[in-house]
C-alpha cells in the first residue's frame, strides 16, 4: 500500500522485453563497469553541479559509486526475468532512503536515463543496441525508476514535506571529541520557531558543507542522540588518507572547522535499517569500528524507554584506543536491565576477547532481531555466522556505510 492509498502491482516485464533482457543481460553485465564509467563522465560533463553539489566525489574517484549502480541495475534486471529469485525490496528501499536524504526529485531520473542510455550505446555500439534492445532496457530502467520514485514520494509524505524539501539550516549547540578520534556534534534549528524532527534509532542525516573549492559536498552520518529532544546529534570519524585513498573531504572539514555556534546545513532523518521500537523481542547489536554509531543510537533509546528489553551488544575493533564512543557504549549498556556487552579486539586488552568475532562462543537470544553495521568483509562474515546460528534472514538487518553492493545503502562518511 502506498501513502496515497493506491495498491500497485509488482513491476512486471512484458514477455517480449524479458526475452531480449535474458539474451543481452550477459553482454550488458560484462560491460556494466565500462557503461557506468561513461555514464557518470558524460552526466557530470553535462551537469557539473551534480558532482560538485550532490554526488560523493570520493566515491566517484574510487569507483565505488559506479560499482553500486552497476550492481543495482543488474540485480533488478535479473529479478525481472527470473521472479523466483529473492525480491530486491531491501536494495530498492535503501536506495530510496538514500535518495530522499539527498533530496532527489523525479525530474532527475530523466537526466540519469538520457545519459545512461547514451553510455550503453557508446560502449556496446548502435548495431547491438537496436530498437528492440533499447526498448527492453528502457523498460527495465523505468520500472525500477517508478518503484524508487513511488517510494521516495512516500518518504517525503511521511516526513510531511514536499518532494526534495529536506534541507534544514542548523546551529551547532555542542561538540564532544572522543579519545578515539570521533567527534560528536549536537545541532539545533537555526530558526527558534522550527523544531528539528524526531527519528528512529538507526537512522541518519546528510550533512552538507561548502568546501574551499566552492563545492557543496554531502555525507551521511548516523544519529547517536536521544530522539524527541528537539536536537540532533551525529558522530563523525575523521577519515585519514590510507592505501592510496585520499583523506575524507567532509570529515576533515568538520573536524577542523565546526565548533559551537557555527552554522551548518543538514537534512531530515532517513534510513530503513532502524530498530523497531514497538517490538518486545530481544536485540543483538553487532558492530565493527565506526559501525558502532547505530548501536549507540539504539542504546540511547533503549536506556531511556525500554531498559527491560534483552539486548546483546557485540563490538569488534583494533584496540580500546580506536574503539569509537567506548565509554558511552558501556555506560548505556549498564543502564539496561538485561544488557550484555561482548568486545573483541585485535590487540590484547583487559575484559575483551582477542581476535575476530566468534558468535559461536556466545549464547544468542532466541527470536532476536540482529542489527549489524561495519566494514563489508565484517558484514559478510557476521551474516554467515548469524545464519549458521539459526537466525533467519528476515531477522538480520545489515547497515553498510560504503556503496559496495546492491543490497547496501550508499553511505560513506569521508
């Protein structure tokens, strides 16, 4: 059911289009990286403001955004020609939430369409992309776009705003620097007559900054404060240059320049990997590195509103000194009546296990919902372990901060 009350059927590809997609999917999939590279290059040449003011330049430089787009299109097309495959609902929902957090509007889908199909012809050739092939892939594109636009329309309606009207001017109320190198910023509305909205634990906001070269870059950061207090708090890890990757543009700017009293622009909260605050079942909160921030947000809510809910917290890090918001995690967990904390560090440390997380060493609560956030390899390993422990897929909720696969939101905080 959509917010406007209309029941819409599942997207369905006509048989003649499906035949074409089946025949050409291997060719398109084999060239999808080249297609998306040409697509982004031509789109940014024609619309430079998109790279300057909307898209993550770090992701573009590293190619992660291109791979995420390629994976999403291939996944959706594959499902359309084989509906017996798992439904890509999670992928679509997470893309829609990311788009809403960026203020994407329906007219921008035409820009994507025009440049994407020009790239397909450029890479594969006009002799390959004849009229039937072009029509079939256009159908795939618009089926996917229609689903996303419908979901985004619903998200904007739920937030009580017009499409794309998600940006808010705020003032920094406080800044707290954690020993791990993470800074927590608390902001309030710049307009005393307008209160910032609440949120669900696990959601995020986009933060926009104007960099020295004039670009307005956006990054998503998890909310870590308590909902409903008229303020929003988010944690920022400063991303250092490493392994050929440059230092994070936005995270560095925020750490170096943002202080109490400063102005900032953020968006309304979005994100679909959020804790169900109406449930009474046990929770397993598993994190690696800066992926602990959604766990902190969940613990803030639980400590204040549901301290009786059984909760197992599992975190992996290199050492206590690199563990973001370590004291805050332990303090919040101690306020729970049935809270347990299990820590794994690579380096030896008192009170922590050493090495990689091993869930088989723990007694997992029955019927628990597991929320997992961390680096891609960590997520894959934990998901495998949860399945081996008998946790069904519909109770495993994965949040990923980098655009590395089709099932993950395109969030990276650099």
